[in-house]
């Protein structure tokens, strides 16, 4: 929470959602897709000195589980400010949604698309798209939304980047291992890769801001 100090009647808040996790793999199907970056939202709001305002920082999107059917990465948590109840987004004056997770290796080669659906505030920018696994490589994560533009989208094993405050996505893997994590704020995780019949989890997304 944050308590407004004396003499302050207006503040500008910037928020970024957490990045989506990369997809996990099975023991026989070996390449997960990358997660999308978390979105960005900003808003100038009136505040009252002495009043306490709640806020929540979006959690990381968990990497998709390994084994079984190969898990889809988790969606990054939303970041929000000005909500009336601690831990709940109800009544939030500003909110930036997290990025969705990348597909597990048995769910097809779809990409995780960054979006701003559900955002609250004045100005929104989406996170970058995650890339699909291709050939024998896993997909990479998209970047977190920038302050003046969408986050960079991943391409092949190259992660999305943002020079405008959003975190970088996790690179796709071209060797066996768990997915590379995205960096905060809001970078999407890279997919896991299995080349020796060992299931691998996806990388986690970066936390929000």
C-alpha cells in the first residue's frame, strides 16, 4: 500500500503486467513455444493526502510443466493500483494485464499473442508476441510492453526486446534444457527443449512492475 503525503493531489502511475511462461515438453515431443510479454498501462489520477491506496505487482507466469502432455505456460499476473480491497483488482484505477503462456510441445506450434484486453487506465501498450517452436528449436518470449510502443515480438529463437522499459523475453533453446526465463518487468519466458527424451519445463516470465 501507499499513503498519499501532504500537499499531493495528483500522481501518474505506470504499470506492467508479468510475462507469460514458456511451454513445457514431454519425453517424446520436444519443443515448447515462448510466452507473450506483459502489457503496459499508465494513468494520471487524483489522490487525497492521508488516504492509503492499495497496489499489486503482477507475478511471474510460471513455466509450462514437463512430462505428461507438455504443459502450457502460465499467464503472467496483472499489476494494478488504486484498488479498494488489498489483493483484489476490484475498483482499480489502473491495471496492466499479464502475458499469456506459450503452448506445450503437444499443443501445436501456436504463438502467444500480447494484448491489452482488460487493461484499465489512459494509455496502453501490449507486450510482444512469443514465437512458435520451429524445426528442432524451442520458441522465444516476447518483451514486456514499452512506455511508448508495444514490446518487441520474438522471432525463431531470438527473444523480443524493448528499449522503452519493458523486460526482455527468454531466448529459445537450440540445445537440451529448461526454457530460458524472461527478465522483469514483463518479459515472456522461452520454451523448454527436449533432445534426449527428457521432459523439460518452460522458462518463467518476468515479474510485473
